[in-house]
C-alpha cells in the first residue's frame, strides 16, 4: 500500500491519520505472517502441515469445505485486530479514510482474482444476494425466458421464480440427468443445454461447479453456445469455484458471476462478490437505492448497498485473497487434482462404494459425491461425525443417495483412507 496516498485519504486530520496508521500496522504485520506460512511442496506431500495454519479442531476430519470454509489463523488474527481498531473510535467508521481505502483495495484484489476490472466488481454478502440483484435488476417481461438446470442451487434459482411471478417472464428449468453425470462428456453437456435453449431465452444460468456432484461446467463453451443461439445474458454461479478453480471473466466471456468467498477463499462469512461486465451494467437496475448513489454511475459500485457495512470484515476478505495468492494457483490446482485422483481411485477399487461425480478432472472439482451401496446417506453422515469426527454432507436430492466430500489442500490421503475404511465397514455391517 502506498503509505502517503493511504494517509492522505483520512478526512479527520490527525485522528484520521491515527486510524490509517493503525490499519497500515495490521497490514504490515499480516504481510510478515504471510511470509512465514510454510508452503507445502507437492512432491514431498507434506500438506498436513498446512493444517496448522488453521484453527480447525484436532478432533475432526473436515471434508465439508463446499458448505463453509475455515479462515487461516493469520487472516483471523488480522480480522480481530481490524475489529478492535474499529471499536476504539467507531465514529471514524463513518469518515475515516482508512476503511474506505481498504475497501477499494479489497475490490481490486477480488477483481484480480476473477480477472476483471475493479469497476466490474460488486462487494455483496453472498451468491444468493448476487442472484437476487440480477433477477430483480434485469428488465425481463412477458415472452422472455430464463433457462437453468436442476443442478442450479436454490440460491441461484428461487429468485428467478419469484420475479417471474411478478413480471410475467417464464423460468424454463430442466432436469439434469444427475445419475448419469459421471460418464457424461463435455459435448454431451453442451448438447443438453443446447436442447433447452429456445428463441425466447434471454438469460442462461448455470453453476460453474455445482454443489451436489461437483461437475465443472465447460463455462467458456457454454457461453459461446448461448451467444450463438442469441441468448442475451449468461449468469454463472461461482459459489463453489472462486478460490478453488481459476475463474477468468475475460476468457469465459460471461456477463455475471456471483461468488461466496467464505467457502474456498476462506474469507469471513457473509461476504460475497458479483462480477457485472462493464458492457451490460446499464441493463441492470440497482436493487438497493439510496441518496448519492448516482455518483457511481458507470461503475459496479452503484449496485452495492449503502447502509452501514462491516468494513473491517471487508478488509479481511482482501487478506484472505492474499493468503490464497501466497499458496499459488499452480500448487492449488495440482493438489486438488491429486486428492481427487486419489479418492476416485480408492472409491472405484471398492465394490461397496460408487463414484457419482465426473470421471475426468477437466469436468471435475474438489467436490465429489460417493454412494455407499444399500446405506442411507443421512444415516452414514451422522455415523461418520458421531463415531469418527468426520464431517461430510449427505444428499438425497435428484434421485441421489450420496455423501458429498469436499477436501481442501491440507486434507490428507490418510484422512481419505479413514473415511473409506469407515464407509466400507458400514456397507458390510
Ligand atoms: C453452488 C452454490 N450456489 C449458491 C450457494 C448459496 O451460497 P450463499 O448461501 O453463500 O448465498 C451455494 C451454497 O452452498 C452453492 O453451493
């Protein structure tokens, strides 16, 4: 951070400078903590040490990062310090340049994460808010159609039905053949969507990675398909992607991309991101309205809420992104693939277990679904947690009876072995 520029932002004279100096102090300490994080080396497979960087209880095997992530210790410490600074003089909150400057830094880091411009990045609270903003803000009416599949999460679906009732457009939701998804090719996925797009389709919605079987949709190709069929807007749910799998807005060419960084970016809960492409911003009406908002015309900032926000938390999101950057995309991609390969092979070699997720890494992610033949997934999930401290999520939707396993980098092969052992014992028992 540029120290002079930062301090000059303070509008409270010497008091503002004190605030800015305090925040800067946390930033500098945080940078030093980051330097001390021991980055695992893939070849030596020492990822378990990375777990020490987190507060996770030693009694649990946490394989549910797709529901909610855990914040690294360094990020959590910085977060506590921001919150403490804030409470020393809450009045600074309103006029202190330190918080405002920090928010814009977070926006810039989020834009870098998603490969877009800061003026295309809305700081929301979660993916659900992002989709509500779109469903309310897009000018849709009679004769228009919004298309998505049954793999779409409710957070990216319910708002469209609600708005459709008010405005008269149609929601064309189709069944994704989830039980056959493991063997589907990229072309079959594209053909499926192609069959459900019509001349009336104005919006296509899909999850980049869905939350049930972790199918990595071919986002770039799906967007190109939608455009070739005359679809005006492509809105993508990136809740399960940001921080786990690279997401490049320019390359995918989508119009909207909503995220929940509390999952794979390991940021504080209740902070979200929404990308709105510059060219389509004028097609969306802000969901929140308040005084002075006009000054943000021409920037995604106009879509943000203007009530009081938890700015110390927003600053922490920037630090969480820094932590992920310190780990590096290459290491993350290699490790996620390695764990996926290990688990899928382990599952496929046991006749009691069935792999329900895509069988090629290019269509898969660190979210996978496993069925235990003849056993109810909800009962198994309870048994895993109560008997062994293993946290996974059961699913019985879309005709499935699966456990969702969603490891992070620091989960180990030994933990996967333990999970499989318990499941096999349960199947035989
Ligand atoms: C694919 C997907 N979309 C949307 C959501 C909703 O996210 P949030 O509750 O943060 O709005 C989730 C949450 O698990 C999800 O997995």
